[in-house]
């Protein structure tokens, strides 16, 4: 039997398949469809200090090989997440979960992470410095090495759990950002977030999204994400989680070969709520087909033949 186990920042995972933040809610919605404990873990919806309604509508647009979203971090705020969402999550998911955190200041990142760090079921904190759909925060921290490092240092000063930093592809040199985060104390990196994009309505001659631009996700992103995972995993010594356009077991293998130790699945969940289960079910046969006995045999394999 193929061994699917891996580790992420020293925490064991039964397998490397992880639904990405913003595409899996707080888990219990998907638990109505299948037993989500089959997953390695999942990253829950991006959380901020205060409740956010998000951006005005329309905030979703189609693209030929993916989708654009400008949801704008809609969430009930960290206190409501702890009080209301985590108890419901705990009832259906019995493994450590990834808490995704966004902010509009260094202080906000630190405050939200400090609160979530105290929650028993939170295994990792995923600091999102790469959201392209909000103004005055998010991606503005993830496009400058010094700003990214400042956020990481602030979060690490008030937390005890592993900190993953979610990186943006909307930069000239993602390796420089990755190295700055590692030097500041990050325990791991998640990459990539969505790519800034837009659509125009030919009838109205106006942008489709009320926010004008949104984040492109889906299969169109996969080759770009794979390239960045390859580059970053060669440049840092901390674990890398690969994401961006993953929609099949074969995509998971490519991400692992490029150097990821685990793989997040994002937009595919919005198209098919069973996407992660389907990918996980197909993974053993895919590993066997390409001559791998374990996930560990696959990780980083493309770097050394």
C-alpha cells in the first residue's frame, strides 16, 4: 500500500492534500458532503481583527482557464471565529487545522495571530501577506522583503505555533521575499496566492468586477505556481506548501517533485466540492503509476533527477 504521509513544520499529516483558505469555509459546510477527516488538514477562511463584509458585488468573474475573485476577505472577525466557528469546526474535523490570517497593519497581524495561537485545534498560522483584493493591507506587505519580514517578526514574537507565510506571485522576485521571511523566523511558506487580473464587459464597456481587479485562480495559474515553488524550494531550507491551479493527483505530484512537502487545492473546490476527495482517492494510483512508494520519495525529486 502506498504511504501518503508527510510532515509540515514537524506536524504529521496523513497525506499532503490540503484545501486552500477561502475555498473551504470553516470545514463544516463540506463535512455535510463527505468525511473531511480524510484530508491532511485544511486552511480555514481568512480571518481579520474586525468583521468584514468584503468588497461590493459583482466580485466573481469567469475566465477561460480559471476564475477571478475580489471577495475582499469577508469574515466575521477573529473573536466570532473563535467563539462560533471553531466549535462547529471541531465537531466535524479532528485534526490540527491551519488558521489563515490577514491584516491591514503589522499590529493587526500580531493581535489576530496571538488570539488564534491560543486555540487548541489550530496547528499552524498561515499569515496571508498576499491578498490582492483589499486596499491598505494584504499584498502591500508581501511585495517588499522588508515589510514582509516585519510582519513575520511581529507574529513570531507573540506566537508559539508554526508560522507559514503565504506569498504573492505579483512580484518581480519571489525568492527575495521568501528569503526575507525565512530570515525573519518563518517556519514555512505557502505559495502562490492569486495573480492580479481583470475582465471587461463588452456590452457595458466597464470592468466586470466592482473592485476593477481581482485575483486569478484555477488551472491557468498552475505552470506559474510550479515555477515559483521550484525556485523558492531551492532557495530556502524551510518547508514549502505548493498551491495555484492544482486540480488533479498528477498536479499534486508535480508540486511535490518541484519541492513542496504538501499541496493546497483552491479554486477546484469551488467548481467541484468533491475535488479534494477525488484528488486524494486518485493519489495512490498516480504514485504507483510513476514508480513512487511514498510521498517522501517524491518530494523534491525533480531537483536531483
